[in-house]
C-alpha cells in the first residue's frame, strides 16, 4: 500500500515509458483505492494475529496507532493533491512501523510470563 502511494509521483513517467505501475495502468483514483484495500487487509491480518496468539492490550494499542497513521496517510495524499507524498510515505510509514513494532515488543516483554514458549 505504501509503495503504491509513493509510485503516484511517477505516473506520467511510467505512462510515457510504458512501465506497468498500478498508477499508470489504473489511474490515481483506482491506485489509491487498491492501496486502501491493501492497508485494510493488513489491519485485519494484524488484528487476527493478535487474537490468534492471545496478545495483550499493548499490542492492540500499537495496532490502533498503526491504523490511525494509515488513515492519516490516505488523508494526506488523495486524487486531488499529491504534494504530501514524501511526508506521507517517508515519515508516516517510518513512524507507523516503528511504533507498531515497539508496542508489539513491549507487549511481549511486559506479559512474557503469560505467553507460552513456542
């Protein structure tokens, strides 16, 4: 999903050089829709992962923050304005990933005595 957003800035170049990126083939609006669907799928999967492995509330706080940042990213970049692509891709992508990872690790450390050994 993040890469689709980043590739929006190359849509014209890709079309002119017959490169097969999602934005060049589907257009900005549909490429953003694919990105949204992929991000929704990721959120569903990480929630299911937390449920399956019986992770605790710190993990799910991380999921909530991660989800909010994905939504924010899609609000920053839309079919009308792409001027925020660098910030949306570079900054929010990095912050979202690091925060989610930190909350997941914190959950495992804080509740380590409650998790079975794999």
